[in-house]
C-alpha cells in the first residue's frame, strides 16, 4: 500500500509520499514522488498502485511531452490532459492482462505545480479511469493509498488560511498516524513544498530523522487524554 498526500492552501502546496514497498514478505523502499521538468517549471507527480503501471504511465507521459506539439504546455490543465491520455493508453494495453492474473488497474495520481499561464498553483487527483478532480479552497487536501487514518487530523486542522508551516506539521502527523496503523506504510518519507516564490523544495526523511518529533507527538496525545476532566458519562461506567 501507499500513503501520498497533497495539500493546497493560500500560501502554497505541500506534497508527501511514503517510501515503503511491500511484496509478500519482502519490504523495500522506492520513491513514489517525482519532479517532472515542464519547460522552465517543475511539476510534482505522486502515485499509488502497481509500480509497473506507474512506471509505464510516467514513461508514456514523458515521451508524449517530448513530442514537438506537446513540448511546452503552458497550463497545468494542458499537462494534465497529456498525462490522462497516457494513463488511458496504459489501461487499454494492460487492463485485460492484469485481470487474467486477478489484478486490477488501480493507478491513482496526484499532480501539482504551476506553469506559465496558471494564475496560481494547481493540484489534481487523477483516477485510474483518467477522470480527475481539482484540489481547491473548499477541499484543501487529498490523499491516495491508505487514506483513512490521517484524514481526521487534516479535517480538524486545515483550511484555506492555514499557514504553510502549520500545514507541514499536519502533513507529518497525518503520515505518522497512517504509519502506526498501516504496516505497509512507512519510512523513508519524501516531503515537498511549493511556496509563493515558485520553487519546489524537497527532502527525504529516514526513520531516525524525525524521532524527536514522533516522541513529542506520542507524549502529547497521552498527556492530553489523561488530563481531560472527569465527566459524568465516564464516571457512570467506572466502579
């Protein structure tokens, strides 16, 4: 499984992707996020699903972008259309073969960035069928893979005005909540930001890199629950 998270707020974008790969009893790591060069800009692509489908779809996408007619998309929407066409081609070629082996075409994608004619950064969730939705002010975050465990944190904390520094912390807590509850999600984790200066910043964190933050968060959860005042409804259930 995978945990990839995309967040868009007024100050910019945050993207997060875990790096754990599980295959039977084997565990390894692989990068599930990449920055694709689009003219003078970069676009972030994160995927959840079979690794072979991801690699093929991205390869077709890159090839199509190299063609003269698609060499310089000027809007994220143009780039999105190139990707969805590549995705549909992979589905057409591979869906039947996957089904014969008991597998499904399950590639979900988050694409984010800002190109020349975009007035603001854009972020999209692309479904396996090639249809998509845009992340916006009313729905500022989207995740793919193991989506359930981190969502309560994000729903409580995030809105359009949330500072990017707070968004980063919420993104990590959402990942950590998922990591604790889903054995196939884990370190390393890649975190990327895109702020008003139009520059992508990225860093990979290993298990020990965030140890102090992880300990602090566990201590705070325990402390806050223990310090809650005794309530009549709870007392009625205690001896």
